[in-house]
C-alpha cells in the first residue's frame, strides 16, 4: 500500500531529478521550444519540495493536489498547467483514502493523463509528454521497472516525430530529429516513481 509519505518521497525524488537534469531539459527545449523547460520545472518542483518539507498532507491524494497547486502557481509556460493538472487530477482521483494500492494508483494516474489530454488537446504521436506517459501507464500493469523502461523508450521515440502540438509544432519538419523536452521530463517523473517504489 502507498501512503502519503510514499507520495511525498516520489515528489522529492522528482525535485532532485529535475535539479540535476535542468540544463539537459533546457538544452532540449532550446532546439525546439522556448529554452525554459528545465528552469521552469526546476522552479516549480523546488516549490513543491519546500511545501512538502513544511507540511505533509494526511493522504496520498492531498500530497498530489498540493504538488499540483504549487506547479500551477509557480511555473510559467505550458509545463506548469500541464504538470499541475496531471498531479491534481491524480490526487483528486485518489480521494481521501489514507492509502492506495498499486492498481488504485494506476487508475488515478490514468485520470491525471486524461486531464493532460483534455487541457492540451494532444494525443500520442504528437511529440509531447503523452508519448512518455501513455506507454508508461500501460506498462505499469507489469510493474514499476516496466513503466520506467516504457517511459524512457517513449521519450527517445519522440526524436523522429514531427511535433503537432505546442511551441515545437511551429517548426514543422524542423522539429524532427529532436527529443521532446516534455517527454524527457515525464520520463524523469516515472523514473522517480519507480525508484521510490524499489526502495520500499
């Protein structure tokens, strides 16, 4: 069973991953975006970490809602609303339960991914974070290591795609040959989850 402390550790692990990979994410974004993805996520997840060190909400859902709220309020561009919606919708789907099993967490994450689809209007194959999240979620039924592998593959699989959503879509065919920064950061999110699950 996954409790509030487990979700807190996931968010802190993501904050550490973003801190260490911020330059790489910004480098990816400089090729096909605004060159601010790493800096924006770094600012957002630093705020998430600070909030969760100051206060641990009582339930897994409340931890994710708090994290999502921080991202929406602190992060500019598209990544704040998208990541914030992902985490808030996941948290709301978990409800007020004190614990969640892995199947419940998977279902809640599906609600989070659905919120991203609704907000951004993208689908898998459009060269966005969904190219990581959708296969990772499908693989999560086979365990966290499988989800991590699918996420990492999904991010790399965006390289030959032409962007159809987001800032990169303005580049047309010039977006081909570059890894999508949102897909790359989403792989960090799934990897952080897998690493925390492995430590339990």
